[in-house]
C-alpha cells in the first residue's frame, strides 16, 4: 500500500511561528552544524523506514539526532528468528506489529512508553561512548546517575533502562537505542518470551535483562521532557545550543521515491520473516477416535518463512492420508494460510482416491487437523 499522503514535510518551530520545508538534505539558509528531527508519527514501519532512509541518504557531515516513538511493536534484529524471539500468537491477539530493523542486536518491545533515539554521523565521527554520554547527561538533569554496561546498555542501579545497536556502512554510521519510560512491563514480558514449542535455532537468542521504567525512578520523566533533555544535551555537546528541532509531520507525507521504497521493504513479509535462520519445528498432538490422525508428530524444516520439508510420524491407520499431508506441507508459507493451502491440496488428492481411504467425514477430519496445526504454529496471519 502507498503511504497515501501528499508530500513529506518538516515543520520547523521558530519563536512562536511555524515554518515548513520539504524533507531533504538541502536548505537555502545556512545550516546548523547539527540536525535534530522529531517524528510525530507512531507508525513503526514509517519510523523505521525514515531512520533507514536517513542512514542511506542523510547528510553525514552534520551529526543528526532523530527521536521517535512507536505504537505497540516488537522489533527484531537483522539476523534474528522471530519464531524464537517472540510469541507471535500473543502478538497477533494483541494487535502488536512485528518489524525487523536493518541493524543487528536483540529483540525489543516498543510502545508509547518507549522513546527511541538515533544518532547518524560519518564513520570517521562515529563514537558510541560519546553518544551514550549524551543520553547519560540528559538523564542526569533529572537527578539520575546512569552508566554504560555490558552489551551496549545503559543502566541505573543495576537495572537496564536503555539498549542500543549499531550499523556501520562506510562512510556512514548509525547508533540507535531505546529508553524505557513507562512501558507496560507485563506485556513486554509476555510477548518476548519464546514459544514453548521445540525450536532448534541458529539465530541469536536475545539476552534477558533486568529492566526498569525511568518514570518509576523519576516521575518527572515523560517522552516530552526526556526528548527536550536529550536534544539539549546533543546540541550542547556539539556547541549548537540554539539549534532548532524539526518535527516530522506525517500528514505531509508524499511519495518521496526512496523513502517510499524503504517503507514498502519494511512492511513486506519477505523482509520481516524471510531473514530468519533455518530451524526445525516439532509439533506433537493426539487425536481421539474416530479421528484418523491418532498420535501425530510433525517435524517442519523451515527457512525464510517457507516450509522446506515436512516429516510426519503417526500411528494412524490411514498411512496414505499421512503421506499426502507430508507431501502437501512442503514448499508452502510457514503460516496459517500455508496450512489452509496444504490441507486443501490434501483434501483434493484424497477425494481423487475415492473410497480407498474409507473416510466418510474427511472434510471434518481435515478441519480438525487444521485448527490444531494453526493453533500450534507460532505465526502471524
């Protein structure tokens, strides 16, 4: 789908008035040495696409800060396996988005209680310690003593309040991270727990961390107050205390070709699921008579969101039906839609066999198996 709005525009606040200019890297006025962007959109695909578009096309001669928030979203790293990292069934039930970023690192949960920051510079000017210090200095204005820790995290009193990841592509460098302000921790814990089905994955399992909301440490912290503090810390570090923050207003979005292209990439299932490593998924179930399935044990070899091969074991008295199922699962999407297609093909092939199977209620039997399979697969429709 198209973004569907007329044009991309940045609104620039200037002493009580509001000026606007197109979202580009050129300007007629002498630019500040730094650039500050604040998104007013909560669409995760738009925000991540904007971040990637800036990385690919932004002016790296000017250190850039981009602040943004998403509606409920699970964001996985470039090389992670969504079936390993997330409970995709719960995400579907709670209308939580799944997105994959272009940088590495672990899985994170975003909602409106989470503020995201992005630093864009040239590779020669990239310094993750400096960027972390900008965040730490911003937190210090609320009386909080933070420090860097471990895998690119920022902690307070041993609790993680921020995590970060990096992307380097000479001559460009991007450093982005999350700040937990008032995230719904109960939702976070439930969505990021791996599904209990057996997954043997070659992906990077996220490291569990103790986390805490900043608002519990200082009630004065919210998205607006923390954003102002980060902007001030960033501008002061680069000696530009008067630099204006540009608000990215999605109501002015247009079909900027490069941004639109990245947006569509972000939304595409082949990107969200197709980067997943190979894994074997083992499903075990028991169906009571008169069901023809009996005890059934299905092993699915999957990669890039597709079922490469399926091995089905069963004590069923209808081995022809089991073999048809095994054949028809292969080569289909690893999703409820793929299950429906496999069962439809199995039903047609079984019907062509006539009375040989001796199953007068085959349609009912296939529906029963389909309900179980789709409930068992950790997959988003």
